[in-house]
């Protein structure tokens, strides 16, 4: 396995709540009242303007300005993919799914890059992050470069337990500590879990 | 009651559009995307007619796939389909002049390939059209 793994905290219950709205967007017809509420909520989020230099916020504004129109008439497939991805980021991920490739560990993210070659040799790590298969894939976004996979809560607990001995190892400590913090955060509430994606 | 001929055609067109979208977004199956989108377009054209607004979506998918090919011929074909799409949007977006202006800009972009214009005269026409529109800062708009 090459590349990097980005791990973040996701509100999976929130995702299930907005999933019908995401399906409606994907149908590219006229939006119903529930989907409109979801879009308005995203518009009010401070994270909305940060996505692709405000392009996401611009698309939300265009849709909400023309609720009488079918999306397929004035948007492109790329626009719709961007709206779906943006909604998941803004409404379901902590801190609007913000992360950095410069800092491997942040308040709501961990990027495993150089340390991945060490983690990958741990059986429990491979079981949790690589052997979940397609059934752990988040239903949306299903297009574009990013595909998220979510951990079951027992996997998050498994992760927390596996990380404990690594916290003493200087080479892995920053990422292990960051992951342990994210796992503890995910386990602190029933609606939370961890999502991961490959960054190429 | 069994589905009517039109219902079957609608199902087929919608399925082709979904498959085209998947193929285009995948990035490695653009030729499949072109084939599927063009089949969806032909299906809708046959059962909904030449001027139906539902033709816009398969056209958009088709254009998207052609744009990702990054060839001059594909870009020209995308612009040609973009003209067809704009003609349909002029009717569908008659009540939404701001969106129609967006569509005109999209067509101008379709005529751009590798920092050059595929048809400078046509792009000028579109630019003049935009300048005339009151909603895009043209002479009809009060400053």
C-alpha cells in the first residue's frame, strides 16, 4: 500500500439523517423540502465558504436561488458531485473535515504518511483499516477523488487498545497519540466514529 | 399494470445517465462515458422529442466526458454540443436570467482549449451577448 491515510471524526448518525437529501441531489431533479433544509443548514455553516475557495458556497446559493428548477437543467455532474461532497464534509465531519498535509496531526485529523510503513505491519491495524472491504464504504460521496470508509465502533475500540503500547515509542508517538485522541473522541458519543480515506 | 413504452424508455435513459456519470467520474473510462451519455441522449430524443429539457442532462454528461479527453477534436465536439445545450437552456432557463448567463459563460469556456480559442468570432458574439444582459453588468444594469 502506498500513499497516505487521512483519519477523521465523523458523525455517522448525522450522515444517515442527511442521506435522503444526498440521494435527492443525485437524482438531479427538483429538491423537496427536507433537502432544502439540509442545503440551508450547510449555507449557514462557517465551513461552507472554505471549500474550494467558496465554489461550494456559490453552488449552494445557485441551487437555493432557483428551487423551481430541476438541478439537471443548470448544473453539471461535477457541480452535483461537489455539492454532495461538500455537504458531507460540512455537516457530518468535525471541523468541516479540515486537515493539513503539512501537519500530520491536528485537532480533528491524523495523516499517516511516513509512519504508515510501520503501522501497516501491525495485524490489528491492517484488520481495521484495510480489511473492512467495500461494506465499510460511506455511500456518499461516491464520485471524485475521495472515498471515505467508516469504522464500526468495535473497530474504534480495537484501535484504541492497539495504540496503547505504541504511545511509548518515540518514532510513532505523535501519530499514535493523535489517533488515540481521535479514537477517544469517537468513543465518547454514540453518534461518532472514525472515517478514513486514501490521499494519493 | 406493465410499464408503458415511455416508462421503459425513461428507465433506460436514467440508467444510462447514471452509468455515464459513474464512468466519467471514474476518470479512466471516458470513452464509456461518451458512449453511455450519447445513448442516453439518443434515447431521450427518440421518446421525448428534440426540444425537451431532459436532453440537457445527457448532453452535460457527454460534454463533461469530452472535456476530460483533452484533445482539440474532443474540445470542438464539446463546444458543438454546448451550442445545442445552450439552445435548450435558453428555453428551460427563460425565467432565470442569472443562470442563463452562467450557461453562456460555460459555452465560452468550452471554446477555450489550451489557452487558445477554438472559435474567436463565436466567443466574441457570446461576450457581446453577456454584455447586453442587464443581469451581468450590461447597459441595462444601474450602477
